[in-house]
């Protein structure tokens, strides 16, 4: 029994369409924390290709086990202007920009 030529053409068209449609979001995995490198679908992105979204900025006083520590005289957390600290193996939610040459890091994902 021979392969259906129409199925082969359909598969080629489907694969081409997948490549032509830009990805809305990607999942990346931190390879190294300093300097930051992230594996995005097998492509290694270095720190210069990564942009941090404002919500990822971390409170100044953080206890790794319990999270943000309230300051004595203020209920509002002060925000650091430093880039967030990631650990090897962290899973990140990314958005490609500049024709997938750079990525915005929107969040660190947990539970995956």
C-alpha cells in the first residue's frame, strides 16, 4: 500500500505554516545563573538577549524560605532595581521580540 500523496502535501504545508507563524510565548530553562543563560527550544540565549519585565523585580528584603520580609516602618515593599536572581533549572515564561532574537522574561514558573 502506497502513501497518500495528499497527506504528504498536507503535512508539508502544516510544517511550513508552523514555522511561519511567530510564537506568542516560549518556555525556557535556566542553564547558568551568572551570567544568565537560558535554553529556549534548544537555542541558548545569553544575558544580552534577555529583557526582564517589571513584575519580576524582587523585594529588597527576601527570606528564601518564607518570601518577602515586611519592613518595620512600611507595609509597602521597596523594589530593587537589580535584575532578578534565577537558579539553574528554573523554568521561565518568555515572549520573543525582535524576530526571536531577544526575549522578555515575564515570570518564573513553579510546579512544572
